[in-house]
């Protein structure tokens, strides 16, 4: 309910009356766990993540991800290695920058 009110999006009731789900309301809350909640809470969060990731997988090659994990992983990789850009597009950027 909070998400639909804050975003002026569709509530669960609204979605149940639509032919397909769209304009779905979401609220994201970001908390800097280590600095705000302490090591004990951070450990509890890690235990929960480990529990989810320890669930039975569909196949040996399957992976289990928690929400936004791939975005976090991509961001960390980009910070360390730079943002990957297709060479064709990068060449266009360089040409445009030269005038």
C-alpha cells in the first residue's frame, strides 16, 4: 500500500483488475548496514543470505540470487575494471567528442 501511495502507482487491488501487470509500484530502501546497524545485524543479514543461497537448486549449474545482487556485483566490477562499452559505440563517442 505504501508503495502505491508514494508512487501513485497501481495497488494490488488495481493489478488484479488489469489484463497484465504493469505500472507496478515499488519502494526501495537502502541502509548502510555496517555503519548504521552494527556488525551483529550485518552478520544476521549474511546468515539469511547464506540460508537462501543454500536452498536446493534446480540444477547443479543454477545459481540463487537475492534481490539486486546482480546489480551490486556489476557495480563492484565496474568500479574495479571500468564500465564495459561496445567498441563500435565508443568510436562514435570519440568521433563526436572531436567535433
